[in-house]
C-alpha cells in the first residue's frame, strides 16, 4: 500500500484496484499503475502481486533499456509474432530467465535464478546442483 500510495502521490495513475481489502491478513485489490517514473518507489522496488506497473515505450530498444535499468533481473517475457525477433530482444535483457510468448515457465530440470539484485547463482537442474558443489582443480607439471 505504501508503494502504491507513493506512486499516486507523485503523479501515477491507478487504472484498477489500489485499495486494501478489509479482513484478516494483508491483502490488496489487484492493482495496475501507469505513469510511474524513477522518482517513485514502484519504479525501483519490487512490487509483489497483485500489483503491476505498465509502461508505454516507442520500440523494442526503449523497452530493453527500460527493463535493463532495473536493479532487479529475475526474469522477463517477450511476446511477438516474430519468434526470431523475440529471441533477439530476449537475449538483450539482463535477466536470469526469459520466456518467449508465455508469461513464465519452468520445471525442476531447468535452472532458476536471476541477475543483479534478484539472486546469486541458480537453483534446480544441473546448474543448481553445481551451486552446492566445491570443485577442485589439481594441475601437475607432468
């Protein structure tokens, strides 16, 4: 609620939601914010659902620059009819995982983890197991 209120106080628009749900627990209505700028907490801090920020950008280059300006990099998704173009854009994202034409996906056999402030290393799959293994190199001159 504090992140949402900070954004609204600094000029963001709530398209839907934005209010606390009464009752036990800490629940918020599903919320969508627009007009979020770098001066707002919602721009720099992770928002956990059900709250989302929607940005309007001119093209893929601007979208990549905006996405990469985040201090976080867990995952991203690219949607396009042109899968080759989507792969090119996905490769430019500074995140640990990218999904093409789906919001997310995975499984226990796939490594899970992010970049920047979204984690160190990987979990799950062979890469995840390697995070818990001490490897040693011994080199001899013979």
